[in-house]
């Protein structure tokens, strides 16, 4: 379960009476966490799924006033932020250790979100699905699974298919976690242990991939920690310790789902064929130019496969992957403006 201190007091919960996962597991009373912003708005609704490690409370909604003093591009829209299954705000191994599956699929998330929208909130069409990282992969899955349900998809620092390099990167931190002594082969709960050693090892193995070599050369951890006196070790310890807010199996379940990401399963011709022939929404492809695992070259290839439906708008930044999640105020301001333009005129 996620650290309660990170919870958004505006979070609500929708319970699906009976939900069947892609692997065949059926659970009763599956809980989906969400936040409904501007619920009485007459403007079209926008869905924003959370990312890996992303709390509803920390997810960019583009509804707030910008640094320039202008309204955010979604300030007047109804915006639903939904917690990804497997993380702990919505149901996961940490909330249901006895029956929640270890084998989770992006399709499970999209089907649960579709139920939330149509069966609970009465929403049968979306203006857009916007997501960062794994949230962006959910946006791609939405566009492939329900092609006419949304007008726009905006994957930020993400991809339609998890690359072999990305899969290999994830093996490092996951292996550090599951091979730690206090993980106990996944039996840590029965032993009454929180695998802090493994969770911190996960963070240490992950952290160099988060930004970029240039970010480290400029010693921008001082900006991240808002303290010029901070050392690299201070940042390493801060980042690795942040993983203690997580459950270990939630980490593993989501990483494995991330590795399996590929919308090519929804049609002929693999990912490129689905982008070309199945996806109907216009897609703003927003990779980070220094993202080390959702590479800018992959985003460019996706935009090309989309043809006239694709708009390629890379985030020029040394902040690597986190350029897409407000780690840099300048990047967030540029991204907010660019998303606003796309939602206004489709370019």
C-alpha cells in the first residue's frame, strides 16, 4: 500500500463488482482510485492515468495557472486522474496480497478505467488521454483498444512498445530488489518484514537512468534538492529512500507490466501497423531528447508510422525522462503550452 501521507484527500474510489483480468483471474470488488476535477464542467472530459510511482496527488493535470499567469489548457475541462492498478492507490498486491495477480497487463488498466468512465461517471467519450511514462503507454493502449472513444492521445516521455533496451534496463533494479536478503523470495510479508534493503537497492540501481549524463555533469541534483550544498550522495540517498513508500511486490508487478508494453497485439503489422491502421485519434508524441529508456528516436518512428495523425514534439531538455513530469519548471511550462496548442488546433 502507498504511504498514506502521499494520498490526495480528494481521491475517490470506484468498486467494480466483478473484474476479470487478462490472465483469467476474476476478483470481486476491485477498487479503482481516481480524482474528478471540475466534475460539473460542460467541456469535454480528459483522462490522465498515473505513471510508475506516480501518486494521484503528484500527477500534472494542466488545470492550474501557468507561470506566465495564464489558465492551464485544461482549466475548464473535466479532468479525471486515475490511479494505475498495481501501485497501491487502486488495488494491488499491497492492498490484496492474497488474490491480486502478479501478472498484470496494460489491458487490465484500460478495461478498469473504461468501466470507471462509462459505468460510474457516465462518460462515453473523451477529448483526450494524456499520460507520462507508463501513463503514456496507457494513452497508446486507449487509442488502440477504443479507437473512437477519444479524439486525442498525448504520450509524454513514453512509447507504444517497450524497447529491448528499456526491458533490459528494468532488469537491473528489479533484480537488485528480488535478490535482496530481506525480500525473502517474495515471502517478506509472512515474515513480518519490509524489504527496506531491497527497496533502496532498487532505487540505487534505477537512479542513474532517471535523468541524463549532462544532468549529472551540471550537478543538477542541487536544483532537484533545492540546496547548492547537497552532494551526489545526498541525492542518491534521497532518491533510494523514496522507494520506502512503496510495497516491493507492487514495484515488481508494475515493472513486469511495463516490460510487456506493446500495442502491436491489437492488429496486423506489429506496432507500426496498429499506429497506421487501428489508431484513429490524433497523437502528440512528446519524447524527451535525453530520455535514456523511452528514446527520442522511438518517438520519431511512432510519429512517422501515425502519418497525418501524428505530431512529433520532442522536449528539448537535459532532465532526461523526468523532463516530462515537472521536474524542471521550464520544461513543464513549454510542455503545457505545447499541449494547449495541440488540443486547440490539432497541430
